[in-house]
């Protein structure tokens, strides 16, 4: 069974640009969550989608957005990039929201560097 | 009080000993609890989950939950160098997002 696939794995952007990251969940998983990980802040929750609906949202500015498609694949977009957006962006999928919603399966992440 | 708190460590344990990792959480209704392990440069992976008070054992790992005291712990018996990693405690409060602690870095000393 294939795991969670994230693309691209690495990318370098400059300030002011925008970026789109993609995530394909494990087959059959309908919930997709996105996290930002930095050495200083740990894992910070961005958003969670279930059946194309955003169920939960973290405390990030509106420059961060996401969506989920009917096949459960998800994308997140960051507009007007800032240096502080440099991080590892992790996507995770799970079967449902609860109680197994905490049993997340993470992808390898997309490492974004903003210059 | 932060929702999920862990001692960041580093925690050093001799090989073969028991490693004990602790996590406290704020009390907000129903919760379920998870332990993730993250090796350096890798993504987190789920190693244990516990939903009810008491102990849950899986091989060398035991998760302990005490809702009255609002803590959950992870014990690793017969620690091996391959257990060296950062361990993340996570709590799901009802239908809300999964909230992670900042993690405890564990080093097993051969």
C-alpha cells in the first residue's frame, strides 16, 4: 500500500513569490492535515480537510490556504512568501476525523527555502 | 498553560535501561492520546495510541494514561541505540486538530 506522497520534495523560492505544494494521501484515507515544522516552533498545525471540507484551521495568516479534491488529494498554497516561511511542510492522512483522526500517516515533506 | 507540554530534553539513557518520557495536557473534554517518533531528517511516525485510563503495552513500548492527573507517558524498556529520536506527544481534543507537544529528544548511550 503506497504511503503519503508529497511533491515537490525540495524547492527554493524568493520573497514575494508564491508556492503550491501537493499531497496524495494513502488510498482510502479521507482526511488530510498540513503541518509546518521548524526547529524553533516544532509542529504547527495549518489546516485539516475531510471530504473536501476544511474542518480545522490553525493560526496562520491568510497567505496560507489549502484545498482538497474529490479524490482526497490536497494542495496548499502560500502567497507572498516571506523569509520566515522557510520550513518543512508535512502532509498527513488519516482514515477519519475521530477517534482514529489522531492516527496520522505523514509524508516525507516538502522543504521550502525562501531567499 | 500550553495545551500539550513535554520536557524538551535531551534525555540520555544507557542502553538496556528504561526510558521514561512524560507529557502533560490541559483538560478539555474528551481526548485521545498519541506518541510519535521522529528520527533526525525524517517524518514523524505513529508508535502508540491510548484512549483509556491505564496502561497499553506493545512490545518494548508501554503507554500510560492518567486522566485525573492529566498526564500521559511512554516507557521504552530495554532501550536500544535505534530508539534515539525525538518523541512527540499528541492529543486530540474531541473533533479538533491533533495538537503536538514540542517533543523530547532521547539519546540511548551504548
